[in-house]
């Protein structure tokens, strides 16, 4: 009996250490709060975030990332990367332009209202927008989000696991742009 308790406690400690390692360095759960990423992600959906990927690669245009915004560092937001370092991003007549080229964004639920920018994306930062642009606090608003520093990014969203009927791999946009930085 004593050996069984000892083995159980050892297993519990090992499981705790593994869970801590995975949550800290590899993947973490995140709950979508709000409708700023509709129709891509819905309020209340639970997903996993790959925390490991940006240790070796920089965020790319089209990635959906979880980050801590400057205006609310104790919170986590989820948005789509639209601009990377060196890009110029602006929005005119509901169309998003990166370095003068219009993005094809067929995932947007409605036409964005208003003109914004231009924004010059600084080094080690990204420009993020919610997919539901008319209902999103994102990089257009400096006091809330502004540019997102690489250090503030928790990771890249990769899999919705709840609700079970909506389980799926997250579709990251692969912008087909004729230019490269």
C-alpha cells in the first residue's frame, strides 16, 4: 500500500511538471471573448495556441495570434496579423492595403467602415486587425492596442477544440502578395 501511494505521488508530480512545461513553452488553451474575430472565430470558442512557433520564426501576415495589448497588459486579445516590420498598412474605402497592394479578405463578415492610416510597422512588431473590423479594438487604435511587439505575443492559434461540433484546425490566411520585404 505504501509503495502504491508513493508511485501515485511520483506520477502526480511528474504530470504536474509536464503540464507546467507544456503550458509555459509549448501550447496553452485560450477562450475567445467577444465577436472581433467573427466569422473566423466565435465568442466562447476554446482553442489551443502554439507558444513554441515564434521562438524560431517571426509572425507572418495572415497568422492569427494571441497577445497582451499595451492598453490592457493583463488581458489577452486574439487578432490577425496584417502587417509585419517594414510594411505600410492603410485602409481606404473598406479595403486594406499593405505596401500599396490590396489584400483579398473574403473572410470578413462585412465591409469595414472608415479610412485609417497609413501605419509604418516598426521592427520587432506587427500590425493586427480583427476579422470583424467594425467591432474590433486593434492596431488602428494606439491607446488600446497599437503595434504589437513580438515580446507581447503569446503564440499562434491553431486548433478550436470546443464546442465539439465546431472542432477544426484554424485557417490562417496566406496572403498572395506580389512583393516581399
